[in-house]
C-alpha cells in the first residue's frame, strides 16, 4: 500500500555489496518512464550507471552530498529535455525521481537523491557540467539529480513526525 511506502522510505546511503538484479532495475526504470509530465510531453531521459569507476567519479560531482554514490551498486541520472519542456522540465524530473525512489522502496532497494542544480564541486566547477562531461550528455538536457541505489546496509532511525496542524492549512494560510 502506498501509505506504508511513504512511511517506510528513508534516504539510504550505505549499501550491501550485492549487485542489483537487472529485472529490478528494469522495473524501476519502467515505472520512472510512466511518471506524469507537464502537458504529457515526453521530456524524460534516464542514464543507468552500474560501472564502479563511473560511480566513483560521480561521487565527487559536488563538494558535499554525493559521496554515497561511491558505494552505490547503481545510480540513475534523471534528465529532461529543456527544449521540449521549457516550462516544466525541473518539475518533470523531480516527479520521476520521486517515482524512482518509491519504486525502489517497493522492491526493498535503498535509494538516496543527490541534487545537482546549483551545486559545484571542490574545484568550483558547476556540477551539472561535471556530470554532463562524465556521462556525455547533450546540452539540451537538464541534469536534475542522480539517485543512488543498492540493497540496504543501514536502517536509519524513524522519520520525525510532523505536526499536521502546524503544516496543513485550510482555505487560507
């Protein structure tokens, strides 16, 4: 049930050494391809990365917050066509990335989102440019995030409960 997935899903940054089954990766990617997009434009593209050297290289694409990619068994770069979906490309990518994370959780695969937009690496290079070069991505595509994947080697503490009344408003703020 979806409600249980929402309760259960956590960012997982430590992974077991087992490779993810190809059929599970395909299920995750097929689900991502079914993500809603603005005006139903076919703007989404995904790059599946399983090569350890590339994952290690990508773990340095920004100064902080991508190191877990080095231990990931796979990662998915979430891209959108900026020319095709000039108004909604960021939202389209974020929706697809969320679908990836929930589908992974449904398969009991851990995931963690590494944001790209606005980030730089230790040398001051724009993170999107670093990734674009490493993965040979054409300029017309936005690189929104990279989702690290792997079988869970950690169980984080429970999510902090948010007070419903202080976050949900009716009719007006």
